C-alpha cells in the first residue's frame, strides 16, 4: 500500500498520505477479520463497533476522490460489513499491495 500512496495518479497531498495510510492500517487491524483476493477484486469482511459502516464509507469516499482508479462497494451493516475494492487493470499492482497489507494487519 505504500506504493498506493505514492502513485502519480493519486492527487492526495504528500503530507496527508501518511495519515490516510494510518487510517487504512487502523481499519485493517481493528475491523477486518477476513481478506480475500481474486483477480481485480479484494473483498474485506469487517465486523466492529457502532459507526463502522459510516467510518468505512467516509474513508472509501475520500480515497475515491483522490484515487479515482479505485472502486469501493460497501454492503451490510456495522456488525457484518463487506467492502469490495477493485481497480482499473493498469493499477492491479496497487490492489495487490492493498490486499497484502490488509491480510498482514488483520492476522
């Protein structure tokens, strides 16, 4: 995911990138209980506290705003949430990085 935050296509200011990375890390560590990777899709199964859905939706919207090659689809509720993340084919390496980070931090 470090490469996720350094790609030329990302418009997030450089000074804000460590903060965004920390937000994803916190989400992976505290809420992800399963990370599946299949081709151009990462599926994260999350469980958590009240407000998890709003938290994930906000993070996904902010990430989409600066990295338009990401697509986030959220289904479920605070107790059982599924987050599907996909990318354009030319950004597959970024998705690979994200999947590896999610797996490592959620273990």
